[in-house]
């Protein structure tokens, strides 16, 4: 484990302790001891010994530290920014896996929502869900107040902040 100081694009310094699994390219930029005998040219540093790669590649302190945070504990604040910065730093298998997992989860949620919407379209519980306009709707406290007109009304759900229910009956065609 070693600690490095990096000069970032906005001329702010970031102090980084390398106590996480570091992708090879980032490890090389950080002059990490984790390179296991791989020999690289020493990284560029300024007169204070600060690593200059972040400044050279236009990476601000906030984005660099977001990458380090993700590599340490998986925290993601802004996925787009994280992906862009990590691409500059050579990529990360851990981030690739995270993005694939998130994309699969988002797709599954999208499919589930579409199925729920389809279900609601076939069996709407209130006028807002009746997008296909299958029913006539009426708010009422008692079913008896709607019967008597020869139509078969049924209660669906309680209207929020009210003592009335939504009643529906198939539309006359």
C-alpha cells in the first residue's frame, strides 16, 4: 500500500492511498507497487513530486476521486462522468461488470413496467389507467346510487383523500 499525490486539471491536488485493486493502466499512472515487476518508464511529476497524468488528460480532482471511490467500494454518484473518466484512465473490468449489471437491471425493470402497464390497460382500477377507454367511470359512496339505470357497475378502488370509490361499467358500444 502506498500513497500518491496527483495534480489534477483544475490545479488541485488529490492524495490517493492505493489500498484497492487497481486496473493496470491506472496502476501505471499512479506508479503503483502493484505492477509486480513490470518495468515502465517513471511517470511524469512536477517539482513537488506530484503525478501529472490527471492534469495532462484533463481530469478534475472530483472525477479522479470518484473513480478511486468506485474502485474501493463500488460507489457511483454520476455514472456517465465515471465511465468517461475511467475510459481515459484505461478502463476497468469492475466498472464494465457494473454497467452490464445495471443495464440488465434497467431492462428488466422496463419489461416489468411494460407488463404492469399492459395489465392495467386490461384491468384499469381508475380512469387514469383506462387508456383504452374500456369503461365509463363514476365516483360514488354507494353502489346503489349508480344502479337503476340498467348498467352493471363495480367498485375498483378508494379515491385518495375521499370517502368515495371509483365505480366502472363497460362502455356502451
